[in-house]
C-alpha cells in the first residue's frame, strides 16, 4: 500500500494556495506574512495554517481566515488550475497494475479533495480518500494512516507514506510506517531529513524503484 499526500505531492497547488492565503489576509485587513511563511504551513489543517503563519491571531480570527479562504479558493479554482506533477499519472497506473493499493490522506477538506481527484482522473486508481474532516486527529497525528491501514487490514510495515512536508513524514512515522519525502513540493529537503524520512526522491516516478 502507498498512502499519498495530495497538495505538493500529487497536485501542484502551491500557487493557488499561497495566492488565496495572501488574498485572505488582504480582505480581512491583516498584515501579510511572506509567501515563504505561507508556503511553510501547507500540510496543516486550514485554521492551523493561519495560526502558524500569524501567531498573534486569536482563535476566532483564525476561524474567520479559514472561512474567507474557502470562499476565495472556491472562486479562484477553475478546471486546469491545478496540474499533476510530472510522472504522477504514469507511476500511479503502474503501481495500480502491480496490485499496490493506492490511497490519499490529506489535510484538505474531503469535498474539494474529491473534486481534484475526479478532475485529474485519479478516481479509478485510488481506493480510499481521507480528508481532514474524515478524521478527529489530523496530520502529523498517525490517525489518518491508522484508519487507512485498518480499513484494508494492512500492517504498518507493508505501507509506505509519501508526502512533501514534515507533517506527512511524522504522520507516517507515528503510525509505524516507512516514509518517503518528495523534494519537489512545499517542504524543504532539510525539513524532510530532520523529520526522519526513510527515503527521499526528486521525481515521483522513483517510487517504482522503492
């Protein structure tokens, strides 16, 4: 089994996410953090992204940011806005043909996650999709991985968790799985190394060699 992150691992959502965060800060009349700071929060649940990007926010302000973000994101998202990274589709098809169970565990809401899965024609290849609202304890907690393993009756040692941020790596490690960090996404190589990724790859197709 492979348990995959979506944003920054399968789909190149960096620009639309960061642009939407910046627009959210503008609309609420909050001082913008840098784009790098916004990018560093990708992978966390949405309200937590804003709280980390701007630690002075109150809980209610972070919730307001989340609501505003969701509206702006929905307005900005159009077909073709988010492409797959190179070699993702070909690699997933090969894994699927070889009998590997392919699943997704994301900090994105389930509904928008499924919209991307359908738009990018991943649905025939993916056996389970978990969004942030499908779990009680999201990344970096192990729960998304644990629920996936339980669903299919797969042992942790038979699963590989793949993602682009430390939150993905920690989620996999906390569940007792091997992990693979992709270096082309939102997290830095150093962060993936410090989180303790079992493997590091520069191209999604390198999964086939693992």
